[in-house]
């Protein structure tokens, strides 16, 4: 049983981290998918970060060196991109930069599941960010997973034990997005509430959350649990700000970028937004 | 001479098909171009379908097996993508899934025209969806075609005989979009009216219509003529709903996604929307 | 010291050129980056031009032959794209079509800086369009440059001497975008004022300006200085039209496309918009 308690210290620290985004404008190097490239860049810019999209082996080492963080999302993967992502992950490791990894559609095909496992065993990841079905597919008991293409079909709660096990195995934070997000480092569990049901009707919102998680990791490289919770809370706040004026997913995406741009970091710490729970 | 008549049965069946989209949320696997990736995914999500973008040979067979349909659009083609598209088309054939094919810019270069012919001769296509200039370029009498880059310069009516001949030759439906859309299986001809002149001022609307045609084919794999007409009618209805609030192509694209999201399927069957005509 | 004077002839000629865009709808063939593909196509369509995105060696020669101009932007470069861009540049040279080149992130990595130099030495460029940091990085005294990823960190004025030197060396116009744009052919210097501080918070606005510069070059192939100033002035006017209704970068991007679509070319020639200055 989990016993939810307000996580005042975590919430306050998340709000402080959110406030630093625009002031410090961390450089996030992204290797992401074709669908998400534009929206993820716009999300980072609106949130105050500085995005670069790059993948060539000729430059990924230099990019990792100047980056605050590296965000890898293999949504439209093929052999050439997989190779570039591994090179990038290793370059980030050499440069001592945190890596955020989003295994889009893990579970949908053996290629995706296998590639995700290979990445996790090849370079260190600070945050593994995924939906519940992807986390279940990557766990040691993936039979329960039911991925439909790249969309989750499992509730967040069902994936928390698997997330905690993955976190302990790969010494990272595992962030599971959904109606109430969860992030765990295998010892602690933070839940992040709020948001809008329109968000999953906009493509690349998860991918963009991964990119923003990278931006937060650049500012708090020693605390990926907090960085992931902060990015999730920023998304929830911006979605809530945007929702009242949205008439559907088109205007929601526009209003969401506007809300990110004028986000009050204090919203990240409002009552009930971030709670600490005991791991089940 | 064509003698237009209201196609009450077709219109009613199209409205019923449109109503199933959100309820059944078919999985559409897309191999599409870089320009259209994001917008096509958002169109599918807004319409209630579930999009995946994938192209790697390592997974395209599995993707085709779990997909309801495969949508191929070669808008930013090169040798690697062409190879992946052929593999995908053959995988869909093995899996018994319908394929929708959009030969963007056929007629603009010999590479595009030749690749389109090669696809049509290599794997079965349920719906060939294109603009009038592209259809004329693929016909046996392409001299009349005048493609300007990837935009049509010919009226829809001029392409109907060529569309019908292509439909008979390749045993598929051929959907020609324009001011009044046309779709034919070589025997029957449906016309779809409505829409907005702002739509061609938004990039990737044709590509997104191809993706939505795929979603409709997944629900009616035995009736590509109806599936194509339904997707076309949905686009026309959403464009009409969006147009009054649009101040230009930017706000039109946003309002179009909103309108898709809250579309009343009954609009697909309003008087004059879908008409059956005799083939000329 | 520069002595600013109203450039009535240049401004009037720019307004005349802007008015021709929608009437003549030049075909712009773009080899651009994954982030910018969709937005650049929408910018060209909204401004009245006709975009094609293509890069395959099998067709780039034909595309260059039918194009009014070629726009090259290497933002998400790798070896395959670099090769395609060189082929495209040479094909444009053979076809006698002007090339606009945007060296995104030059200075951020040696790969980008080296590739940009290689392009400038391999095929003729009509307009080199970049931000101040990229221009400084490409100059013979790059020590002053401070590129942060792909965003400029130097003021436009600091880059003007380097821009003029590059223009003389490569016999092209060099356009430097920023708060007050500058474009020089090494002899003359035009400044373009206006715009909105929200524009740099939208990704791919610079890339899209490059694409529009291509469209203007297609209409004035003999006057790249004027073509670049016209594209810059169109962007400034549209940004000013869009800004009052914008609530952030999301709605700004939408309103900007709307404003391009209904742009009054006379705005390009309003007092103070385009000034001629002496080169420092």
C-alpha cells in the first residue's frame, strides 16, 4: 500500500528548478524522431531552453561536449539512427553529460524492445521516460504489456513495480507518464498530478516531455528523480493553463506552447501537484 | 455525359463508417514524408485513429501484422526510403492489410513517375490517392499532365478518365482530390463536394488525407471506394467547420484539427456531399 | 561610421518584388532540415510561393531544372545529406538557378564550419543567410564568434564587417538576421528593421526566412541583395502584424502564417523599414 503525503521539499525544489530554466537556458542536444523534431524544439524554446537537433557521427562528440544534456528518442528508428544514437550515448558518457532516453513503441515490435534493452546496457541513462505499456514491455515480466503501436494501453499504476525494478537495475530514474505521472529511482516514488486529457490527442507530447526532462537534467544532473518530476509538473501546469481556451487538439497544442512560454514556476509546487508515495 | 444523382446509400454508409473511426481507433502504420510526419499524425489522432510512423526493414513486417492498414507516401523519397516502402508494401500484402499509396509529385520528375509505376506493379494497392496532375502523369496518355512541383495544375474532371483506367488496370480505387473530389474503382464514380479553398494553402493536407484514407480502409477493407469517399468527406466537413474562424492558413490548420476532433459524422451524409455519377 | 539614409529606391523595389510573389508563385526546391521541413513549406505557401522538398540524387537535377531557385539548409546534416546538398548545388549551377544557403550552427562544431566552407568553395551561392554568430564563425577571424548550439549570441552589427568580407570573397549577398537585419554584397549595405522578439522563440523561423529568400531570388535572380532584403522585410512586416494577437510563441507562429497570407506588400516599403547604410 502506498501512503500518499505531500512532498513539500520535492515540490519546492521542483519549483526552484523550473524557475532556473529560463534564466539558465540549458542547451539540449536531441536525437529524436521525424514526427517530434519540430514540436520538441518549440517546446524547449517556449520553456526557455535552447534546443539543437544533431545526429552525425562527425559532430555528435563535440555536440555532447557543449550540451548540457542529451535527449535520445528512437521513435522513427532504423539501423543508421540506432548507430548514431549509440555513438551519441557513448559521447555523452565520455563528456559526463546526463542522457534521457525515450523508447517509443517498445513492446510494439521486437526490434524496438531489443534496441531499448541494448541502449540501456551500452551507455548510462539518467532518466528512462516512457508510457506504462513501454515500461511493462521492458520489464522482466513483459507478458502483462499491451502496447498498441506507440500508445499506452495500461494504467500508470500497473507499471510502477516494473519501473522501480528497471530503475534499480539500470541505476536511473524511470518516469512513467499518464493521467497521474509516476517517477521512481527504485527507492523513492513521486507522483505528479494534473494536466489535460487533450494532451494524448496531440502527437509528440510524450517526446517533447522527454526533451524537457533533458533540459531539467542539465540543471540538476545529480538528481534525475527531481528533474523528471519537474518536467512532468511543468507539462501538467501548462496543459491546465492551456485547456480552458482549447477547442480541440489543434488549439490545445498552440495554447500549450503559449502557456509554457509564460509559465509561473510556482504552479509546479501547488498543493497536490507533486506527492511522494511509498513504493508498492 | 455524367448524370449526377444523390448517392443516398453511399452517403449513409460513409457516415456510418466515419462514426466507427473514434470508436474503433484503427492503427495506421505510415511511411510518409518528412514534411507530413507531424501533421498526418495529428490528423489521425484528431480523427480518432491511432498513428504509427515506422520504416525500418527490421520491424516493418511486424508493424504490418499489427496494423489495420499501411499508408505509403513517397513525398521526400530517396533510394533507402523507396526500398523500405517496397518492403512495407510486400509485408502488408503478406499480412493481408490494405495499402493506400500517395505518389506525391509524380510527373514532376522521371524518378517519381517511375517509382510510382514500380510500386503499382510490385504490391497491391487498395487506394491510389493523388491530385489530378499526378493521376494524369501516371496514365497511359500523360502528355496532358502539367505538374508544378508537387501541386496540381489540372482540374479534377480532366483526370477522371485516367483515374478510371488506372483503377481497372491496378484493381484499386483511385481517389483524386481537388475542389470537388472524385473516387472511382473503374466502374463506379463518387464525387465529394465541399471543403475550403484555404486547404491547399496548408502543406501536407493531401498527405494527411492519404493517412486518413488508410484509417477508413482499415475499417472497410473490402470497400476501398467507400473508404476513400468517407475520408474525403470527413476532410470536407472539417474544413467547412474550420473555415469561418480561420484568418489564414495558420489558423485554418489549427481549426481543422479541432474540427476533426469534434466532427459530427452526420455531416458526411448531408445533401450534396457525396454524389454518384456515371463515369464519362 | 555608417550614415543611415532612407533607401527609397531599394524599399520601393522590394515592395514591387513582394507583390510579385503571389502573382508568379515561384517554385522553390528545398533541401532543408527535419525540424524546418513543415514550417518552411507552410511559410512558402502562405507567402504565395510553391514549395518542393526533394533531395534524391536521382531527381535533384530535374528538380533544379524546373525550380525557380534552390534553398539549401544543413541544419540536421549528416554525410548522406551533405552529399545530396552538393549534388543539388552543382545541379542548380548547371541549370543556372540561384542558390540560397543557410549554414545552421556553423561554429558550433568543426563539422558544420568545415561543411559550410566546402559548400561555398564548391558551388556558387547567391545569398548566404545566417545569424551573426554563424557569419563570424565563417569569417577569417572567427575567434570572436560565440555560437550557442544553433542560436546567435552576437549582435548583428558585430558581424557586418565579416559579412562584407564573405560577400566579396564568395561574390554573393550575405544576409544576417537579428533585431535589425543586415544584408550586404560587399559594396552596399541594407538594414531591415521591425519584427517581433517572439520570432526567435519559434523554431525554424530562420530556416523559413532562408526558404523565402529563395523565393525572392527566383523572381530577381540578378539582384540577390534586393531579394534578401525583400524576404527579410516581408518577415518583419508579418511578425509585426501577428504580434498584437499573439499570447506566446504558439499563437505567434499561427498568426505569422496568417499574416504572410494576407500581407500588404506596401508594408515592405514603409518609412524606416529598409535603410541603406555605408559599410563600416
